[in-house]
C-alpha cells in the first residue's frame, strides 16, 4: 500500500513526511509563562504594599489616612507630583496648613512628606486663620487644566474635602458643571495666551449630597485668576493658573422663577437697545429707569463677556415666534458705581417677535 504525503502528495515510506519534524525541546529550555492564581495574588499584595507606603508619606492625619481608598491615595499622590513639577526644590510655596496638601517646596526625596523647613511653629495656625478669612478657596491649575492645589477651606464652600473632590477627577472640568466647560476652556485659553491677564467665569461646582439637600442644588462659584510664570525662563511647564473661587447665589433653574427681590426685567428692540426696564433695576445696578432707556445693552457688559452675550443675542434673534427663548447666560454688567454685578440673564422674543425681553437674576 502506497502512502502519499498530505502536503505535497508524493509517495512516502513509513513514518516519513516532507515537512520538517519538530525537534525535541531541550530539558533546560524555558516554557511560556503561565499566570496562576498564586502569582496574581502575589502581584496584588505587592501593589497593596506600595500603595500603603505611598499613603504613609502623605502629609495628612492618621485618621484621614485610614479612610483613604486606593483611588484617593493615587489621586493625592498625582496631585503632589504635579505640584512638585511646578514648584521644584529651592522654590518657595504658599504658606498653608501642613495638614493641607500644600504647594510643595521640598526636595524630591521627600515628595509626599511634609517639608521640614516650611515655617515656624506658628505657621500652620496662621495659615488656617488666613484661609478662614478668605471669601472663598484657592485653586491652582496646570497649563492643561490639571488640579495642582486646592486649599483646605474648600469644604466650607462645597461641603467636600480635598480628598473627596479629587475623587471626582483630576482636572478642573471634572468638578465644574458640564454647561460651563466651553466657557471655562475659552477663558483659560485666553489667560494662557496672555499671561498676567485676569479672567473670570461662573459655574456650578460639584458639592456633597448633604449640601445639595440643604441648599437645593450645587454651589455656583465665580473663578477669578490668571496664569503666572512660577520661575524663569517662562514656559508652559512653569506656568500655573492661580485663582480665587468665591461662592455666588445659586444659579436659577430653567423652571425656577426665583425671588422677585433678586431680579429685574428689561425690554429691548432687536438690536438690544433698552425700551423699558422695571424700577427694581435701581436696587441692583443703581441706574434710574430713565438713564437706561435708549441705551445699548452692550454698553453695560464686561468686555470679556461680550462674545457670550452676542451668542445669546444671535440665538434669540434666530428663534422663531414670540415667546421663543435662547437659554441663559452668566454675565457681568457695570453698575452705576463702576463695579461689576454678576447677572444670570435669560432672553426671549416678545411683541410678535419684534422685541426681546430679558429677565436678569442678580447673583451677588
């Protein structure tokens, strides 16, 4: 009986094939690594040991360390690493309580440890006292919006500690309301392109559940700051956005009429020239009704908010029919005493589509 090779179809003798035989594996040759349950457990145990070592170096109290999850531990370590990049050894940081995640001014060997030469013994108490006197909390961002520093008194404003806030994410956009992301990006980009220029934007920030139940929603915060070169030569890696975040009145919901004491209404022709305004404008802005009639709405706006107001104006202008609304915008308007008032403005078409009515809620 003739046997043919299944590969080349040639006749073969017994136990022959045209294909090369697989050589026998040498006794000392290594076999492919195959993960086992014991190996996986060993790796997990090693990771846990390293995370516990990092947690022990964080400059927070032992009680706070016990409550830290692995996610919180890594978030705090990343915050310290970003701070160390912006504030390398030899630079001086901001004097804040040692228990807070202060801007670092220590050497790289003690990246997470509290600095030994940070301040005299009165420093921590003085830092806590100064922070309590601020109208809001301090915020430092890197050039790409990453969180670098948040002062401990953030808990007084948002009801969340620094650790709990970092659990939301590691960028400023993770703690802002989604509707304000685009405005915040534009303002940060403007500030980054012109270092030293102060910019401001208002947004709701995430708060604790207890805070939302007590106040009916998240906290609206005005963020005012500028990019500053922390050392020379100036570069994106050495610049940081330093900001003061102050709370304002809660932004009204779309279906919330709000208190009549906090708002005024104004009527405009389609180019936003005042045709009438309620008398309550005097209380909020200081102008008499007669002073505003015939004046352009744009003459009262802060230059940085003109684009946002124009976008709202275009949206309401393109809407069809009376009663069509264009959403809300948070704008700064010039008071009669030359200070700025924060207003949450909603606009709609009225008068058969030939007029625009604005309802302005005064935030502070």
